């Protein structure tokens, strides 16, 4: 099934639910960054969480950045997800592998370690809204739910999953169910949702059993006046980097440094952290940047 996001509501608008299937974009990230099994699970869960969080933003162009900074061997995760359905991300140490945890699952919590979750919501103008919480388990789903409850005061149940085998990612995605302010004081409703979501035996087994997002939401909220919005949104791994941006970044280094690169390396190579794309700037490109810098300084001087 294609990567997609669907939105739903229940309990007369008191409940908001969003589901994502991110199998292909997680496999795309795995190949781009040559991710190990545990790194694929960690980045895949964080990308799904980012897309779920971005889906509640209203303004076109809105994005959410999710940074997981732990003291474990993975060395951090950074994800940038947009309301437009695009996502990109990377981890500090893509090749680390750990033995399975006590439940026999990929040990994402062990790879992440203890630390913090930073979230920045950027609606495209003015100051972005940012907030930080301590990691609960490093398993990502718990951590993001804890963030949504404590920093955004929205009771939220979240399930995220990535299944990666020898041939790559065969199932990935997640589900976010939130109780909106009009119903947030309804403790019985919040408790019912939490117990139902935690009773889901993970998300990937449902996808692997052939369930669609619609069916999963129906199983979960079908008796609560569920409305599934008909438009599903396509999701994909996409990075907005370009050769022009790389040149812009090189220019900031200044004339002396650029001169050095021409003499010592006959050019410069830059790799985009987010998507792994490699850019080559020749000595001619660097020489042109120096000319630009000189022109600018003579105009401003
Ligand atoms: Zn890029």
C-alpha cells in the first residue's frame, strides 16, 4: 500500500485520530543513510511521529522538527516533517546495532538512551514554538505522547511501529489519537482510549495482517461515532536541499577558507545530512563565490 495519511474524528468532535503508513519512505531513508536495523526503527518511528504531529497544523507550509537527543550509541535523531506530507531525517550513528531487548524487539530505547526530546513547530512566519521534555523510555512513541500531554496539554495515545527484515522495511507507520479540549476533562473517555490503544499489539502486525488504516481506526473507534475524512494524503521522503544552498553555505566560510579549498582540494565536497546527497563544487564555483564576496564588500564598503 502506498504511503499515506488519513484523518478521522469521533465522539462528536471530542476525539481526533490520524493514521500514517510510512513503509516506503522509511525504506527510502534506510537506503539513503545505510541504516542498521535498530537505526531504521528509531528513525522510522520518529519520522512517523513527525508526520502525525505536523498533521494537526493549520497553515500551509507549516513544519515540525523533532530532535531526540539521548546519551545512547545512536547519537541522536533529527526529523523535519511538513503538513504537506514530506519528511526527512537522519541519525547520528546510522550503523550501530544492538541485541534485541527483553521483549525480543529492536532495542530503540537502548540505542537512544537517556536525554531529551525537543520539538519545534514552525508555521512559516514569526517565532517558531519550541518546547523540550525529558525522554520517558527512548522508544519514541511514549516520549512523543508524554510531550503532547505535558507541553501541548493534549491527552494523546500514540502507537508507532517499524518492521525491518533482511530485505528492508516491510511495514511502518503509526496512529495518533488525541482528546481535544472540549472533551479533555472527560477522564473516562481518556482512560478508554489509552487502554484501547495500548491493547493494540503494535502497529506493524496489523499492517502485516493486511489491515488498512480505515479498518484499524474502525476497530479502535467504530463504536464512538467515528467519521473518517475521505481525502487521504500522500507521504514521501523529500529533502529541499539544492546545489545553490550548498554554495550559499560555502560562501559563509569566507574568502580565505574558500581560497584554501581551491589550493588544497581543488574544490569542495558537501554531503546533505538530511538526505545523504553529495554535492561537488569545483574550483571554478569557489572562485566565483570569492568574486561575489569581493563585489558585495565593495558595494557595502
Ligand atoms: Zn538534502
